[in-house]
């Protein structure tokens, strides 16, 4: 995320979610802390999430699908000591720095 890379005061750890998907528990925690539902964290563009009925599915189904097929995770999800945000648009990250 360009904003974070340009801030020298911020130490960034990038998680390559396609290679190392988060657990169901971690995803649930991130969405809970961000104040959004797993359905709101679904990546719709370029995926088959709609065809699979995921936007209307229950949380457990959505989270399991995301872990099995991490391309379904909308990103970037940023976690700091001040909270979690799904940073679309990326300026949202400034709320938790």
C-alpha cells in the first residue's frame, strides 16, 4: 500500500494472503475489529463470489470460502494498535495511524 510505504514512521509487515491465507479465526477477528461483516469484506470483482451466492451466505460459509480461496478476500486489510480497516479507498488507513 503506497501510503504506508511512503511513511517512514510506520513499520509495515505485509502478509501475502494468497500464499499464506489467514485462518478463519483471524479473518473473523479482523472483520469484527473493522466493524464490518465478512460479506462486506468479500472481493466481488474478478471472482465468482456472486455466482456462488456468497454475498447472501452466512458468516461461517463466507469465511470458509475465503480461507479455501483467498482471492475472495478484499484488500488491503490493515491492522494497527488503533484498529482495523478495509482500506478501500486507501486514504482510510489514515484513520488508524
